């Protein structure tokens, strides 16, 4: 057994020797590989120890030793806690870890190992420590104050000790003058604004080659300074006002306001607001207690300043007393108005019926004077409006006006002018009654104070002793009325209304008369006769019965009829007296009477007439506006609205109208047709009384003829000459040749531009294979089938040609074909259709019922059967 062990050892040694001869001498390697390592303290550090050998199984007992020769353990033993370092084993080596390098860690560290249990391996590294540059007191922003000495702080430490120099805005600072470099900073004497800038504090450690810089922004602060400030301001009571404290500095100052009497900070006070950035003090609803001294305080990092300000509060005027007065005529009136305010206001007056104010002193009407007196004790101005020899016209409302710097105050007062009664506003002088109908007679007495009214009938007092149920009195004054039922002629006569007040009396007479029916009319004239109508005129009755004539009436019957079967018609006075609905070739008898509020007078002025036979209609009357030299001016340039009154049809209904209009000109004072064709229009609807002529030439004269037609024939024409207005579109005339409207010209210009753009695009496509057509062809031809191309071609053929995109036969390069679409023209059925020669084709018509209109007022005929003595 012993022999076997010795043999194994010898075999192992032999193997190791052979391995060493084959692989080379084993060696330990420490990374980093420098023999001496300079490291700053307070940083972590790692050293790696590895055996440079192929077969690492032969390496054993790999360890690290500290400078004292102690074996360094892992991070679980007490050694790691004591020394602040430990080891970690890795598959290919051993790490020495310094979580935070300290000065005490400086020294030689050795890594050892055994190779094949016989050979000792060892490697040593020297660690040197130093203190890195540290900025202990070097703020990156610093603020010196103008005109003071200031040290830009920059305290830096390192081991070995560093060298420190300074730069301003990238340029080295020369020591001397106002700049002194000290160990803890750069001292600047008597700082100016030019010292603003970026300062660089630079530290260098030559032994370690360490270089570090600290950039410090230096901003020179300037104490606040007030700009031009007023010493006092004025504010108006009840309004919102503000005052601004103006100061500048660096940095910009903030502001606060303090009331001097109470030392109150107004930043949070009621009704006050302070903008700390702009210095604006705002006071809402200014009161008289706000009058006094204030202090503005401006503060920034460089200092604080104060400014005193006086606020004067103007009190708006207030009218304290203003009383109404009542004065008799021809006396003197004094209206007094007291007003307060600060400053004390000026007081004047204005009558509300006038826009002009009175001025202080004597007015243009020298009866009127305005005076102002000051009541210092009360702090009031007393204004007086004095009117001498007062008149009734001086009665009314007078406005007191108080004015000062704060505003204006108004108040109305009434000046009442007392006067004796007057019946100037009583228009009634006569009254009428008939058939014992009750009637009222009324009077109104104007007076101040109100008058008491009494009545007399033919000098008989109507009072409590006058007992007559046919005379009833209403009202004692200033208004009074009598209701009279005249059952006897004794009630007709003079009624005297008497008004009395403290200043005098007045009387007014109203005569009550008995009204009667009007007498017979003197004559009835038959002015216009047609087959079915008669137009009358009348010479009124000799006696209208004391009342105005209201109506005229007619009783009429056929000659063979009895008057008991007569018909009647009534016309209001001054209306067209036209009787309609008569039968042609029939003889009629007529009686006439006038009517007032009492009734119709006797029927008289008998007439008889045989109506004409049936015939063509009467001449239509064309209704026009004002004519200028016989010409009607149309407000439109290309149309005219023709209106007319339906004429008498003369026994046969009107079935159509014919309108003819021609271009005319004046030749030797006569209107002569020009060489243009005339246009005509038949209107079958007899209800129409208006037709619009269209497509007229602007600034041209036209003669228009209107005829009515029934089955017997055409009427005589109603005629009018019109002139169209200037401007507008001119229609094409067959003889004048084509004339283009503004819309047509614009369309031609737009179409020309589009054709030019298409031509340019096609040219670009043919020459350079670019442009809109190229893009469309690439997209369409590359993605569509032949059928889709055909659809696309038909879809766009009327918009723009695509000959280069089609796979079918095309007209060839440079030739573009375009299909012009058919145009469907929609024509209003009321409009005439015109062909190329400007001839009119009549469309269909709509038949409607006809209503008769006389002078734009409808005359409605009502027929009834009356007896022999019937009235209306």
C-alpha cells in the first residue's frame, strides 16, 4: 500500500512536469494589470486575480492578502465588516471588491495560489488613494447687489490640494483691480451691471491630472426705483377706480399697498385688490371713507422703497330737496332745488318739453332767472328757478340738474299754474236729434283747480229743482254731460255750460237742433252706359236735413214690373256710382234718393232707359303709376308688370285677353313702331288682371295694347307707352343679332381657361410623360380592366378626354375629341317659348274664375226685393 501511494505521487509529479513542459510556466494575473493603481476615495473598486494556466484544476488555494498580510474573506465574515472589503469567487478567478474606497485601503495587495500542490504562485498590486475634487460651497446661481462688494462663492477641496482659476463668459479673469481670487471664491468690488454673466470656477490637481469646472451664473440685482409718480389722484364715489405704482429693478419688484391711517395691508382687504406684479391698486365701489393717504411699497431681492400717495374722493351730486309748487297766473314762481356733493355742484334747470337747459342768470325770456347760492354749513348748493308774470304755458315738469366733477344728478318737480276755467278743448257747438232719439251734449272745462259745472236750458237753471226725466245730468266738473230725450220741441234750443273755480268762470253754448231726412235729389245723370251697366252722377238735395249726406240709393225695375218688385242699390258718398247686372236691350225705370243719419229722403228724379244690345267688351283700363310725359317708367330692365281693370263685358262674358307689345320710338311727336317684330300673348283665364312681360330690351320704349274678347268680338284696345330701366341682361333679337349676357361672357372665359389648362396638361403628357393626365393614366390603366376603362371613358368623356388611357382605338396623338352633352332646357309654363328667330309660341293656359275690380276697390252689388215705401 505504501509503495502504491509513493508511486501515485511520483506519477502525478511526472504528469505535472510533462504538463509544464507542454503548456508553459503557470502565472497569476491581476486586472487591472498596472502594478500601481491611483484611485479616488469614496468610489467603488474591483480587482480580479486569475491563474494563467490551461488546466485550472491544478490550481488550488487561491487567496487575497491585505497590506498587513491578513487573508481577506468573503462578505459574510467579520473581516469584511471591519475592513470594508471582501472577496467573491468566480469560475475563472477571485475578485477583490472595495464597495467604497477609503484612504486606509492604500497599500500592497497580494494574490497567492498553489499549482499542483507544490508550486507557490504570487502576484502583488499597489493601490494608492487620493481625494477627488469636491465642490463644497459653489451655488450655480448667485445674485450680487449693484454697487456693493460681493464674493462669488466657490469653495473646492481635493487631496492633493487643487489649483483654482476663474473665467468670465469663457475668458480668463485677470487678477487685480476689482477682482480678487480668494480660497473660497472670487471677490468683486463695487459690483456693476457689467458683472452679469457666466463665471467658471476651474479646479486642477496636477498630481492626479484631475480637472473639474463649475459654471456659476451671476446676475446683478438692482434695488427698486420709482418711476415718475403722481402725489395725488382723484376717484369718483360709487365707481371702480385704480392707481398704478410704477417702479423698476432687477429682478422686477413686487408691490404692496398700505393705508396710512390704519397701516392696513390692502392686499386682502374688502373692496380692494392689489396686483403684486404690476402694482395696480383697484378700489371697487369707492366710498367717501377711502379719501386719505396711502403708501406703495416696492420690494425685490436688492431692497425695498416706499412712495406716499393721496387719494381724493369726489362725491357725486345728490339732490337733497326739490318740492312742487302751485302759483296763479301773473304771479311770480320760485322753484328751489338743493344739492350736495364734493366739490359742491352747480344747479340748473330744464323744462321737460325742451331739450335746452337754462343757464345761470337771465334767460332769453327775461321773465326767467336761474340763481345759485352756497350753504357752506350744510355743504349744499341751492338753485332757484324764478319765473315772473307766470303764464299758463309755464305749467309743466321742470328737471333740476346738479353737476360736479363726479357726474350729474336729476330730479323732476312740477310747477302748477292755476287759472280760471276755459272751454277751449270743448269742440261741440251743435247737436242733433230726430225721432225722439236720446242725444248727449258734453262740455269739458280746463282749469286749475278743477271747476264746478252747472247747466242752463234757454236761461232756465238745470239743478235739483229742475225735475225732468227727459234731461239727465252726469258729472259736476271738470267734465259734465246732459242726456236729452227730446219728446217735445221745448227740448230743442241753447244749452249753456258754466264752469266756476276760485279764479273765475266761463260759459259755453251748445245748440240742440232737430235733424230731418234730406230733400229730394235735384238730378241723377246717366254718365256711362253699357249693355249691362250704368254709371251715374248726382246733384244732391237742396236741403240735407242739417246732417251730412252719407249715401245715395237707387230703386230700379223693368218697365213691365210693379214698383213693389223693384230692386235697390246703395252707394257710399263719393264712391263710383255703378249699377251692374242689367240685361241688354231691356227697358228699366229708376228712382233716386239721398240718405243721412236720419234716413232716406223721398224717391225722385225718375229716369227710364232701354239698355243697348249685346256687344264686344268695353275698352280695358290699364292701371299705371305716375307717367312722365305720357310714358310709364318700368322699375325693371327686362320686364314689365301689366295690370288692368276688368271692363264691362256688355252682355257676353269675357273669354280672353290679348296683349300686344312692340318696340317704338318717337318721330315728330308721334310714337312709331320700329322694324322689330311685335310680340303678342293671349290670356284665356279671365280672372287674371296682371301679366308680366319678360325678355324686354333695357332702356327701350314699348307700346302695349290690351284687348278684351267675348264671343261677339274684341274691345277697343287699352294702350300705354312704357320705358324699361337701364342695365341687366339684353335678350337676343332676330334683327339685332346675338347679344351676350354677363353670365354668358363669364362662362366663355371660364371655359377658355379650362381648355388652355387641358392643352398644357396634354402637352406635358406627350413631351415629358408628366402632368395630371399621366397620374390618372397610371392609376386607371394600371388597375382597371378593359371594361372598366370603357366605363371610365364614358363617364368622363364629357368632362375631359382620356385618349392615352384607353386600350381601344384612339384618335391619335395630339387629337382630342370631346362629346358635348345634350342640354335639357326647363321652361316655365307661364313663359313664352322662343325659337332662334325670337318668335313666340303660346303654351297652354289655365282657366280660372273672374272677379271684377273697379279702381282697385271691389264694388259688391246686393239685390233685394222691397215694397213701395222701402228705404235701404
